[in-house]
C-alpha cells in the first residue's frame, strides 16, 4: 500500500498533462480557426503569388528550437510564415512547372487532418478493418485502371521510390535465385529510367547485378529490337536475364516505352516486367491514351504516384503487382507480440505487403480528394494539362526555340538554339533568370550530354495564364541576354 500511495503522490506532482495536451472543445475550435485563417492566406498567395520566393544567399538557414513551456499556436504559425512557407519553391503553385509538379488538393488536406485526429491504424486489418479495407479498395481501383487481373493487389506507400523498392524486392524474391547468383542476373532499362530504380536495386542487394542501358529511338522510347539482341547475347554468355524496367512517362521527356512489344519480350524470355508509371500512370484516366498505354495490363508490377497524377499532397505513392502473393512472399512475417492480429488469416494487411508496419493512413486523403472532387474533375484537370503542354509546345516553337520532340504527355523539352559552343551555358543561365523572376519555376536536364530546359505541367492549379506568363518571361530574358551579348 505504502508504495502505491507514494506513486499516487508522484502522479499528483505531475499535474494534469493529459488535459494540457488534449485541448477540449473550445481550445480545439480556436486552433482550427487559426489554422483555417493561415491556410486561407497561404492559398490566396498561392493562387496569385509567385512560384519561387527568393532564398537568402549565404544564409545557413534559420534555427529552430524547443523549450519546456508551451508556445501559442500563433507564434508557431508565424515561424511557418517567416521561415518555411515563403522561401524557395512553392510546389502548390500553378507556376510550378519544373521536375514533376505535384498537387496539394485542399480536399485531401481534410482527409489528412482527420486521419491524424482519429489515428486509425492502417497497418493491420484486425486493428482497424475500415481503414485497411479503404486502402485495399483504392489499390484495387488503381490495379483495375491499369487493367491488371483480379489476382492483383498492392499497397499505398510514401511515394514512388519506396513503391519501386517494394516492386524490385518482389521481382528479386520471385526469381527464386540465391544471393550467390545475383551477380549474374541482368536488368534491362534505359538511360532515362528514374534514378530511384537504381537506388532500389542497390538497396535490394542487386547493385552488383548486370545493368544494361537499352538504346532509345528518336522519341526516347526503349528499342525492343535491340533489347532482344542484348538478352540473347547475355544468355549466350551464361548470364541470367531477369528484370525489364520500362517507363510509362519518363521524368526527362515524358516518353512512354512501347509496352506491348516489351511485354512480349519479357514473356518470351521469362523476365519480370516492371513499369514505372510514377509520373504518367494516371493519364490512363484519359481514353485518348489507350493506345499509348496498351500493354501496361501485362506488367508484373507497376508504380504510380497519386502525389503526381492525382494531385495529392506529397507522401502518396502506390505499387500494384499482378500476383499479390509475390508481395506476401517478400513482406509477410509473424511475430509473437502480434499474435492477436492473426486471428483472420484471410484478410490481407498492408503490413504484410511492404516494409512498413505502423504507417500513415494515407488512403483517407486519397479518398477525400477523389470523392469530394469526383473523377470528372480529375479527368478534366489531366486533359487540361495535356492541352496546356501542347499549347506551350507550339508557342515556344513560334518564338524561335528548338524543341526535342512533340510532347508525349505533359512534358515539353526545349532550348534556345545559341551557337554550339555556348548553347549549354546559355540555356542553363536562362533557367536561372526565369527562376529569379519568380512567377514560374522551370528546371533543366541533360539529354545526350547537352543542357535542355524542361517544362512539366502537372500542378492542378496550372492554367493557360501560367503558360502565357512563362512565354513572356522566356522571351524577355532571351531578348535581354541577346541584347547584352
Ligand atoms: C517522381 C518519379 C519517381 C520517384 O517517385 P517519388 O514519389 O519522388 O519517390 C520515379 N519515377 C518517375 C518516372 C518519377 O517521375
């Protein structure tokens, strides 16, 4: 008894930290109102403000600190305002036309808020069946969109990189080859495949496997004829061709590989056929691209990024595999402390399908956004981005710029045709000038070793006005550079 009384006394000294941490109805309402006001200001500036806010040069960055006493919400939001949200790139802006822009659909933010408040456990079916069923439903919607059979399944991840790791691991394990053979396994891709695939291969222990860059055609698509020749050569040398990495929308140019022809080859030679559709996948929602994506339904695994083509906030990727058993093979483990969760072995849990156990309930943001917007809005946004990229392609050519190719999806690659010895420097400088102007944000890349400027349209807020502004800035900066030359 004595010891229990001492403990009770010690508990009293703590005060009531639960009441301090759990705000109660009035404080919660006032927090939400303050966040609402902040988000209104942010959204207002995002709609009419720049895509790039200057970053202080030579500044090592602001210092954050923690202290013992609670800090009012207003002070923390002031830190967000002065130190976080108005420096550098605004990825929520319609003027974000670099890399692969994402979204930040406000409807999704409501799902995130509720997922954090309710804290559903989306890792294990036994714990929160509704959360897990919703994520399975969304994953199956993605698998159906890509035409995979009913044996398919998958999981929502933090993004395309982790989704790729899940797919690569499944491919490796499905090969049944022991590590002693991995050095002789051959992986085929192109020089334009996303670097996250090389990262995933390395993490999965395949960093020393043979990697072949298959040449591309004039549209930057993998050449099936050369692929066949390379596979046959490797087989003749006693190597084990095992994995084919295709792209449905490369980051550099938006090119979609000839998926049907590649699927034929993968099938004929027993290769696992992976398609990286992180950027391009959700253009599958537009029937006009049926011919472009034909063959996607024959993939063994596909990665798509809802935080790109479904305009969701960052932190939403997806991987689907043709046979769900391959994900279970790689990821289903049992642990004694989890025994209560195994009562219903028929029910799949996300924890058995990826490296994650406890995880964000990311399905809720996806569901909120897709339900509150309706598929029609998402389809029209995607169609709008395609049309805007085509508009820009014609406008930039009319202005005398050189283009690499007709846009396959919503990426346009172009440059100013300066004299050969200075064309790289010229265009790199032009991108810097456009960023300094701030209204829009473009990025550059190297193709065939030369600098090209990329414009990628996939922010849901991008409209014709942003592209008109881009043309205006590009022409002005070009004229300034030409006149001072
Ligand atoms: C963005 C992208 C990735 C990587 O996905 P993250 O979500 O950034 O991890 C992979 N492949 C392609 C083609 C991409 O555009």
